[in-house]
C-alpha cells in the first residue's frame, strides 16, 4: 500500500474510533454546530483540516506511520481532563478535551515526523470546540459603552440603563447578536487560516492573528454606532428591521476583505519554500512494538467512557431535598401576589421556590433553585443559568459589587434597572456549605463533592428588593436580611450541610 494512503487511512480510522468511543460528547458538539449561529463555523473545521492535510501530501513522501509512545503522555492528560469534565457535567470542558484526545491520538498513531508536517491541520481542530459563550456579557457591555459614548460625541443626547439606551426618537438595546462574539470567532478562525496559507515566518503569522482578533471587536463597535446613527438620522426608517442584520454582516464582510487585502501586501506564499532539513535516520521499530503502542491507545480510550459512567453519581432525582420556605418574622408577612416581574433566569432545577415578603411599603423577594443528581441539562452552573438573561428586554444590570459577608462567603450585589423600578439583588451559589459567586470555583466544588462520593445537592439563591431608588431598595433588603438571614442559612444548610 502506498505510504501516503496508509497515513490518510490511519488518520480517518483514528477519527472514526474517537467519535464512536466518545459519541455522546461528539454528538453534543455536532448538535451545537448544527443549531447555533455562533458556532456554525464548526461544520467546516474537519473538512478544512482534512483539506490542509491533503495539501501537505507532497511533504509526506517517504514517511510511514510510526506509533509514538511519548504521545501517550498528552493523550493521558487529555483523557483525564475529559473524565473530570464528564464527572463535573462541564460540557465545555469535555468538548475541549475531546479535541485534545483526537489530536493526541492522531500523533500517537502517526508518530512525530508525520505529526510535525501535519501540525497545523491537527491544531486547526481546536477551532471546532464550541467555546466563547462566556464572552457574551463582557462584549455586550463594552459594545453598549462604546456605542453610547460615540453617539454622545456625535451630539445626540442619550439616556443609558445598562444594555438599554434611549435617543430622542427611539429606544435601542444591545442584544446577544450585537455582542460581536460571532464576528470575533469567525474572524479568528479565518484569519488564522489566512495567516498560515499566506505567510511563512512565524512573526508575520502571529501579527496577522492578533490583527484578526482586534479588528472584529473594533468593527463591531463601529457597526453598532453606525446602526444607531442611521436609525436616528432616518427617523428609524432604515437599519431597524431585517436590514439591521443584513447591514451588520455586509459590513463585517467588507471589513474582513479589507483586512485580507492589506495583509496580502506582505504575503510570502509565492516565495519558494525553504529547503527541508534532512531527516535523521531512526532505529527500525518492530511491527509488534508498533501494534503494542496502538493497542495501548485503543484500550485507554475505550476505558474512559465506561469509567466515566461508573463514577457518575447514581440515585433517584426525586429524593433531592427541597428548600423549606422561610417563615416571615414580624412585622414581615408573605405577599399575597407578586409585586415585581423580576425573576432569575434558571432552568433544569429539581425544585424552585419564589417567595415575596412585605412590610408596609417594603417589598423583598426570595428565589431558590435547587439542583441535585446533576446530569446534562440539570446542572447548577450552566451558561444558560444566570441572574439576568441577556435577552431580557425589561431589566438591565447597571452595577455589580461585593455584597455583605454571610459568614459562609460574600453575596454578589447587583443593581438592576427596570422600566419603573430599581431592583437590588444579593445572589450566590450554595455548595457544600459555602456561598460562592464565582462559577468556576462553584464547578470545582461540585467536582470535589463527586470525587469524594458526596451528594452534589446545591442551589442558587437570590434575595431582591424593588423600589424607586437604589438607597430605598438597599435599606429594605438589609432590614429583611437582619430578620431572616440566620433562618435562610439554616435552611440552605439543610440542603447540603457542607464539611
């Protein structure tokens, strides 16, 4: 068999084996590619990687696959990372480490020489990892701040409430599609590919990738500013409907083409390739030793999904404890009806409580979402679970600071504005007897509980007060917490008492 044919067949066999062994994670990734506008580019990653590998076929002349024992080290690390991610129900972690498993397995089967030739096609697989959702709120905030500042600098008065702002003839909001995350991810992938194909020197490649990171962010800010100005100057006749989205993508396409045109002035792909250094001869590897290494890779990969399922916490989800409602302390009483439309955006919980208390004109709400026996779709820490959804058109977050110390950790204090109210919230994750506000630390504690064989019962808890101004809301919340704080912590401890 032709050696190059053996190389490509080996690569295809490894891809098929990894996808079959980790099919649940692989299907999750494919599902995200298929249904998400943000990560639709993932559908092109494997075909592009295969095309790049085929493009390098001339440099593979005379090479044959030689399984590498040293590649088992990164493969083992990637496998352990996938296992820990699976136990913690951290989808982004399992997706990332699945890509590393695939890359490491290819290196282990192909060997060092071939892998060096195919380094970029293999590394390109990382662009298929659907990660970047965590950037949404950050980039939405920056887009809103830049747009408001630029509009004001243009002489147009603007009233801003977080991600919402009002100009004299219209109201605008920075939503998920306006964040620029889609532009950033697409530009980074296309820019990296362009840099690899166009340049030979590492310096020029790195510089162009940095430009591909910076340009879409600036372009998205300018796009948002120009959309608002077009709407304002035209009396909202243009840039407010479907043409809003069309204009955005056309503008992005023009920016990318300009970036490529400028970058093409320093292209190196037309220069003759530098001569390759002669390969050092290697001691022959027996067929038995080669197959032993391949078998070691196969056994390790095959054992991981089984081990992951064996270590998953098993039990009856209906036996997860529920949060006991707080008994109102005089002069507080349970409200007969909801006084505010505010509610945290959480899903996949085993149970939830939403209670509201009144004391004369003072109004305080309590929300607790309880999670346990956590599996995919029933995770406390998930990118869809948040205090305030970015899609919310009524409320917007204005300020986030550290709240008071509960004795088990600090609350996260947020100031949220509504149409006719200010909502002040204290929120946090209750995990293993600790109150946390960092979602990464929360995931780590949940993983620790699972590794120790402890229940992963946990909760997200929010206290909020609604008033006409921030000072009044703060005073109401402090008064309620002074009367009910100890009882609240006791009830949370009944869910999971911690160490």
